[in-house]
């Protein structure tokens, strides 16, 4: 039952936001009493904490599986984006924003985990790209991985990118092309252009 509660909570939080969804909403969606939820979680904060950790672990595992496929680094970046956007429902309700505003401690812990995971993942991608001659060998891998993470966080800032003007999916597409064009060799740019023409039309 604990896993069912986490799974349904994740679904609701991503659809409507961490603040907007109440314990009553979750209980109603599951067809159980609120008391049953409280048998597994002392309060909503504990439930939010368990749900965000579960989502992080699931997405991390999915990213690891994509990286294990040994695709070319440019395609890998887009595959990861597609996977994350599917599982975060394109972040239409900007759950990250609500999490940061109303559950700042949980948001801070999650950000540290995301940074650690993304630095490792992006560094591997960059090293692979340099080795294959798709990314310039002069790039500073540590700097690029950190600026990549920082930009990803900024995309979710609604003051900078209001959801009414930019969908998260479009923002991600624009950012990935911007990122890759900055680091690709001429060989990499050929593959990137071909990939965009084939997949983004």
C-alpha cells in the first residue's frame, strides 16, 4: 500500500503541484481513507519527501539504462530529455517551483542529489563526445557540466521563463540545441543538424 500511495501521489503532484494536492485528494484518488495514508506517513511533508525520493530514484535508473545503450552522445542527450519529460509530465504545473517554495528543505536535498547525478551523467557524455570527435577537445568538462546543471535549474524559474510564454518541452529543445552547438565539432554539428531535421520536424 505504501508504494501505491507514493505512485498515486507522484502522479497527482506532477499534474497539479505539491502545494495544490491535499491528503484528501490522494485518498479519494486511491479510494481509501485518509487514515490509511497516515498509517504509512506521519504528515504530508513526509509523503512529499518519500515521493520526491522515489521519483528521483526512478528517473536516475532510467537515465542509467539509456546511458548503457551506448548511443552516440548527441542522441543520448535527446533520449534522456525525452525520458525525463515523459516521466515528469512536461512539468506543466511546475511542481519544482511549488516544491522549492513550500518544501524548501526537501527541495534543497533533492537539488544536491540531482547535481551529483547530473554532473556524473553529463561528464560521461562530454568525455564520450570528445573521444568520438563529436565535441571539441578544448572544452572544460567540469565547467560545462556545472553550467549545464545551472541552466537546467534556471529553465524552471517561472520569473525568467513564464509557463504561459514557454512550454517546458520547447525550452528543453531550445536549450539542448544551444548547449550542443556550443561544444560540437564540425562532425558533431553535422550529426546534430541531421538529428534535428529527422526528429524535430
